[in-house]
């Protein structure tokens, strides 16, 4: 995916979508931040920035990253307090121990296994000691699982690439973290029945 062949899809999607209401996963993340007195959050793959805007309204210091310029344009214009960075998730270069929380809502399931390994290593590095990763991905129980061209194990391309996770796979990929909590969930997502893997994990203190 290094050539960003899916970028036109995402530019068109975020130019058209006008979401404003934060999702429940974002609300849980904000509650966790307040409970643990955490302030600095990275919204990784922010899309049109609805969750970034919500985190800002909750008093958090937000950095928003997306590789779609369309996804960041309106956010930068309307929310000047948010630091917007246009970048491929594989290429982010924040200093070590920059964030209390890395929030990745439906963004880490677009990568192959070896790419995901490197991304998670980088996330672990840019989290502060004791910092938290909130990760939500599509599940192998999702109705879209198996549709389109199979590219690798549990990776398919239809309109775009999706890597579907299982509970076991998520736990395996988060083995370098501690206090790992993983659960399978289901719910509607933009009027589509969907299945997810939700994970919360903490960077070790060392």
C-alpha cells in the first residue's frame, strides 16, 4: 500500500461526509483521560476530525493525523487549537514519549501484518511511560469479511483494503503492552451492521 492507491477513495469520502457526533469509543477514551488526569492525545487517522473536535471540547490537547488532506482541511479551519498533521500512519515521526493517549478508531485495520508490527512499535515509542492505546478495528465477524480480492490472511480489497482482526490476533499484536483488554463488539456504523475488535492497552512504565 506504499503507493497510497486508496487515497482518492478517502479524499472523496471525507470531502462528502459531515459527521459531527463523537462515537461511544471516543467517549470512553475521554472518560479514561479524565479519570487518569491525562491531557495529550494523538488522534491517529482522524478522518474528518469529529473525534478530535470532541476531545478538544473535553479539554484535551489534541494532535490529529490523517493522510487525506480533505479529512484535515475543514478541521484545521474550524478548530485552530488542534495540531493537524497530514501523514501516512506508517511515516509519523513524533518525538519519544509525546502522548498520554494514542487513539486509533478504525484506522489500524488498513495495513498488512508486518506494517502493523512497525506501527505498534512506533506507537509504543511515542507514548509516555504508562500511556494508553485505544484501538478499534473491524472484526473477522464483520459482514464485509471475505469480500473482494484476498491479499493476505484476513486482508481483503473491495472498495479499499481492510485487515480484519480477531480477539486472539489483537492480543498477539499487543503483546509488548501491559494491562491489555480486548473485546469483540457489534453495532451499527453509518447504517451498516458491523463487528469490531476494541482494545485498550498500556505502555509499560520503563
